[in-house]
C-alpha cells in the first residue's frame, strides 16, 4: 500500500486538502483509506459524513476512520492489569474499572500511531491518506517511535533478557513473584509495534506532503517544516499552496495580500513542486466542493532522502557523511559524538542518529554546511582501522 502523510501549519486547510486528495484518488480508481487523529470531527464536517472509531464508507472506494484514543487506552490498561495481576495482588492494589479510565497524556499519539501501522499493513486499500496534526505536532509524532525505541533499549536492554530463565528460581528463593518477565515481554511487544510504525514512515512507498497558505507566515512555517522533515530523512513530494487569491486591481485592498502571495509562490517554485489551489470563496463542505478543489492525487515519488557516505580517503584521508538539511542556519547547527551515535541539532529540532558502520571506527574531523547539506568529515581511527600493507 502507498501512504501519503499530509501536514501543514494550523489553519492552512490541511484537513480539507487531505480529504480532497483522498476523494481525487478514489475517483481515479484507488481504494483509499483516509485516517485522521483529530479529537473533534473536523474531517466529518469537511466530508459531510460523520467519522469516528468505526471506519465509515464515504463513497465508492473511499473510507474514513478517526480512531478513539479513550477506547484504545482502556484496552491497553485492561491488558496491563491482566498481565500484571500477580504483582498487583501482591501489592494489594485495586483494579481500575473501564468506566473510570480516561486517557493519560500521550495516549492519543500512541493510539494514532498504532492505527497508522494497522492501516498501512492492511491489504484492503491501495492508498492510505493520513491527515496529520499541525506541523509542530506532526514532526514530534513522526519522531516518537524512534525516540521511544531508543529509550526502551537504554532502560531495558534486550541482552538482559538472557537471564529470564533464572527468574522463576529467584522468585521461589525470594518468596515473591518476579515482575520482570511481563515487564520485558511488554517492552519487547512495544518495541515491535514501534518498529512497525518506523517502517511505515521509512517505506519507499510513503510520501509526505505540505499544505500552506502563501505569505510571510506560511513561508516561515514551510521553512521550519522542511528542516524538521529533513532531519528525519524526509522531504515533501509536493507543496500545496492553498487559498490562492485572484488578481486584483492596484487600488484594491486585495492588492497587498495578492502581491505577498505572488512573491512567496515565486520563492517556493525554486525549491518545491508547487501545486496551487485557488481560494474557493468559502469553506468546502461535502464531496462536490472537495472535487472542485482539484487537489493532487496519489504520490508519485518517495519522500525518503539518502544520507550518503562519500569515500575521500585517497584524496583527503577522510570519509564525508552528507546530511541534507535545507533551510538550516550555520549558527543554529550543533553536533555531538556520543559513542556510536551522532546528536544533530538544527534550530529547534534535534535527532540522535546511529553512525553508519564504517564511521564508527572513525573520529569526527570537522563539519561544514554547504548549499543546504551538512558535510561531516570522519578520519579513520588508526587503532580501529589498521592500515593495509
């Protein structure tokens, strides 16, 4: 299945364009699933059909789904209480009834990621269109699986599970049940689920699309979004310039906003594949209005961006890791080597990435930002990279 992730600054018409894209894809013959994580049914308001925890058929070939975080959290908690029953009984803890359970912070994000994984693995559809939250939350959401997996591996390393055969004996000697067995099983299950979400984002059939209204605020938001996506190894397949105003006379009050839009569009066309959507005059409601927006359909290319390691040992004695970071500012870049990882900070964004195997046997020899690409130089460590004779 192909997956299209759509995001943009708040108020840019992101949900409307996600719905219009899904409608266009279904009309073109793709069996399409439209997934939204909004608490309120803004998607249903756009489609003209109420959406919720149960997938609903909007029209032939188009299904919409808005998962329920409360139900997902309730099911997870019930499963946890069941698996940890012996420990809870030992502690004298009272069980929580389903009726008194409300989601904790983060439950909505995890429920949405699980739904994204399940939808992407389904064979009932050809295309999955995902209405992500506004860009800042969307970038944090896309980073969550990788960061959680890293925390889990640090707090509960898989190699410690080798001692699980000793736990029953230790439990008998101590006279109390040992909770570590279900703890590690839960950790392993979460690691697999998070890895599956990571795989969806990293899949070559997954694309990311930005929606923004041209103008100074939209330009700043797109610049930040592009940098945040680049740090995840992603780039937008299209930039949808939404609500384009018609030409206006020089003495019209619209002349200023129109001029701002035209200037921003010229700048965007130099760096992005821009699709322009005219201002409809009113908020689209229903399938007829959405079809009139002429939104781009299914993705044609992947959003993955390679970070190649270039061998310059013969010329300069170094290996150069090329990390595309369009829009990055030199003074806002920071690099820290931590063992076999590199901590990369670019403006407000930060990512800890594992080094490619060849670079783990090297030391950092310097870095430079050139034409939107961070070039990190690595010199072979003589003790780990012996010279061949």
